[in-house]
C-alpha cells in the first residue's frame, strides 16, 4: 500500500514540476511556444463551444426557460468568436516571424 502512495506522490511531484515549466514557457514574452498553445487551445475552445451549442445538455435549458434559455448558448458563441480571433492572431504572428 505504501508503494501506491509513493507512486501517487511521485506523479503529483512530477506533474507539478511539468505544469510549472509549462506555465513559465507560456509566460515568456514572444515565445513561439506561447503562440502555438494559444492557437491550438483557441481552436479547441471553438470546437467545444460549438459542441455545447448543439448539444441537448444545457446549463439554462430552452425547454424550461423559453427564449431566456438561449443566454448560455449566446455566451458560448461569444466565447467561441473571441477564441477564434485570438487563435487567428496567434497564427498571423507565427506566420509573420517565419
């Protein structure tokens, strides 16, 4: 049992180290890694927002709230548009450096 806890401790320590290194790389100014992560994360967020809008599961269901239930879908669309703009700007910055 102690070996299981030792393994869990090792995973937590290594994960914390990797997460810290990842965050430091993202915080560096003009980092190509930052542009890449913003670009990929932006398009993933756009896809997730799109899936949320078409999914039958809602935070504010339209069936119960009528038109007011569309508020969360509009918020998801606004978030998707903002994420797409950031991802596009990151792509343009990356293209300009090349």
